């Protein structure tokens, strides 16, 4: 007589079907295993297994939260640079396993572990850009809550994947303590009655991560006193608006500042290095409301002035239905983006090209529009499409503003989409 398999049997069968192999890494309450490749595409996969039995109840809650976030992200039409959930299995409150695409090694293993070479400026640029593109989309609904080198994965080809969503929170913010200490933003150190952390916390944590990748140093060591932490903000970061500490300086001798640490590694009197420092400073303001958003950071000249990237700002009317945008380089099929815009403002990057073709359509594809954008060209969307989306390149110098304007006819006029 057939009997329903027990939860334990179902769980074990799932891991066997996924081809659980050798151990790849181990954490506080979980292990990552090699899995067999996708049978159709042969794409590499891994199994992340969490052991919850005997652990504090909070670990089971974190596992449940991560499962919910991974499921949601996998259903979103467009979320760049995140590890995708392929399947999962669980033995209630005892074990949980996720079948995930293989995002590669984490940034700590790749650049910061013993014997590894530090990241080059080119790699820093690529990592920062991809992480910000991910956060631009995530921050419309959630924020990660635990950005650090161990939770950012990178493939041998240089593709970044954000992983480990156990501390993710609703974008409205939380009063919980999140982030690991060296990456924890100032607002998350406040007493609980004053503590409120939102998406700006991810921006601070990412900037701290980039500083560590450049210098190999933790700017804020773990387990230091509040007074020493504030003094590091004052002496090392030279932040403004800090609370009083009762001391004037961390040390009697001169301390090497944040800027100088970066220059000592990447070089002095280099325009690109100074641009990186300026970007990181805008991501590391003490007050979260003054901190740059991910979309603002992507518009910084650091990403466009020193490479062949073209920053594309997209303003979508929140009263309009979601749209999908396909941007294609007519001469290079690999240089393209398919972007789903759920009522947000975003900034993405393409390689500069002579000509792009833009296609826009709504959920029911009732409206579509195609045009070719070339050097020194100006285009006008008709009235119906101007309500869908305004598309403009970012000016090469004034990166904080858009070149979109309203033409005398009442139609939306788009500034030149230029390549140089």
C-alpha cells in the first residue's frame, strides 16, 4: 500500500534529484554544495542548505524571510545582478535547501582572502556599477540589509550577483539591527527608540565594501566602542554633522584619511581616482537623507567619463501602466538592455554606439514605438507615448539633471542621445 513520503524523505529526494555534490563553503548555520548543471541549458547550479534544528528561533525566521524574498525576486520581470532561485525544499523548522544559479565566488574569496590580488580600478568600476544597478531595482520594494564582500558573488567573466537576502527589509525601513558591524551605517547604530534604517543603508554598506576592495582594510573594525567609531567618522572619513564625542581626535599623530588610503593604492593626481573618491563620499554622508541613491550614484561621471559607458536615465510617469523597454545597438547585438519599468526612476548603462533602436510596449502591447537614436539627433514622442516614458541621455558634465524638455507643440522633446 502506497504511503505519502515523510517530509524528511521528500527533502532528501529533492537534494538527490538536484545532484548534491561536494561542499563549496560553510557558514554559521548553512552549507553551499555543488549541484548538477541544468539538464537543458547546462548552466552551473549550487545548493544552499540551512540547518535550523537546535538553532535559535530567529534563524528559522531569517530562512523564511530569505525564501520569500528569493521567490519574489524570481517573479519580478527584471531584477539585474541577483542570484536566481530555481527550486527549494524544506523540512519544517529543521532544514531548508535552495537550488540556485551559481553566482561564482564571493568578493572576499576573490580579492581579500590570503594570497589573492586586490581588485583593479577597472574591476572596481564594474563591480560598483553592477551592484548599483541591482540596488536601483531592489530599492523600489526592499533593501538588502547585509551588503558586504561575502554576499556579493562574481563569476570568472566578471558578472556580479547579489546573494543572501536573510536580512532584507521592506523599503519603508526597520528599527532592527542589521548589517555586519564594519558595513553598518550610522543610523543603524542609534538606540532602538531612534533607530530607523532604510535603503540608504545599502548605499553606505556598498561604499564601505568598495573601500575594502580597494585598500584591503576595514574602515570601521568590528567590536569597537561608539566613541572610537564616531572618531573614525571624524578623523578618517572627515564627515560633517557628527555628534560630539568629548575628544578632539582619535590619535595625537596624524591619521591617514579615507581619501589618502585610496590614493596610496590607486595613485595620486589621477582624475579617475579622484572621481571614485568623490562618488564614495556621496555614498558615505552621515545623514541618510543626504546620501545619494543608487540611481543618482549611477549618474556620476566616474562611470561615463573614463569608459565607453553611456548612462541612460529613464523617468517613468507613475500614473502610467508598467512598460517594457528594449534598447538595441544596431551594430552590436550583445550591447542591449531589456528593462521592465514598474513605475520607477532608473539609470542604466550601455556601451557607447553610433546608433540605438528603442522599442517600448505596455503589458497588452497596445502601444509601441520604434526609433533610431543617433549622434546629434533629437526625437519627439507623440502625446500618447509621452505619458508612457521620457527617455534622455545624461549630459556629459551636469550628470544630476535630465536633458528632457517640453517642445512648443506640447509634445515631449528629447535631448540628443550622444556618443563620443
